[in-house]
C-alpha cells in the first residue's frame, strides 16, 4: 500500500505522461489500455516486461494488487512475466526476495508495479499511472524497497489517519471493481502490442 502524495497527475494529455482517471468514467478501461500501449511502444522489443502486483489478501483495501494479478493470470497471454496473485501474493514479507529474484532472472527488465493507495476523499476510486518506482508501505511506515519503472495505483480509501484500520474497512466491492478494470486494461494493452500474443481472447473461468 502506497500513499500518492507529491504526484502531479493530469488527465489524458501526453500518451506516456502521468494519468489519473475515475474508475466510473465511461471508457476508462479503453483510456487506460491506450495509455499503457503508448508506454509499451517506447520500449526496446527485446526488453522483458515484468508486472508485479503488490498487496495481501488479509486486508480488504490492500488486496487490490493480488486481485489484479489473479484476474490477469486467468487470461491466456504470453510475452510478459507476472508476480503477485491471491494464491502467491507479493507483500511486505517477501518483497525484497521478489525484487532480488527479478534482478537475477531478467536482464534490464521493464517493471510495472501495481498497488493500492490511500488519498483524498474526492479521489477515491481513481486509477493512476505514472513513471518511476513506487514505495510500498510508505503510508504505514514500513521500510520496503522501491520497485517499478512505472506504477499503476488505485486509490481505495482516505489517507492520513489510522491507515491500517482504514484499509481493513475498505469496501470490497470498490476494490474488486477497480482490480477488474486494471487487469482488463492491462490485458487489452498487451494484446494491442505486437510483442505479446494470446492463446485465447476470452477470460478463463
């Protein structure tokens, strides 16, 4: 879980700049997918793409990342590497180990980090994309390694006070809806890139 303070997000302007969009906005999935596709287009074709979904299923609010990873895994898609699902989450206890594994296994990977975050009341339900790493646990005073060449975060509740309690009392409906939208936008954006291929378009049950 990360707090998004200090970012200057814009709506869809620069195709590879920062983006912040409410998950209820019509066409939000397509907007996110287009934005992500623009980022992939800037990468070297041989550069490995790694998606790391951070969080834990022991906290409703912090389950966004593992839910995204679980949804994404159900799409039969090749050409990228995924860490973090409900069955095998990436969280505070194993994040350092995961970062070391990625650095050992891949040469110069492009890492997309996905996490929940807390923010202002007016921003709850917004999905944000920005370049650079995120700092998991910053909002709850955990000293964890930064991760990501870019990051996707979903604002699931209000930050600034009793963060653990707030995360535990976040609405599951909101988290599940946001996770579904983020995973679908990732799936569509990966399909739109010639670097990736799907064995099936439909989502497995």
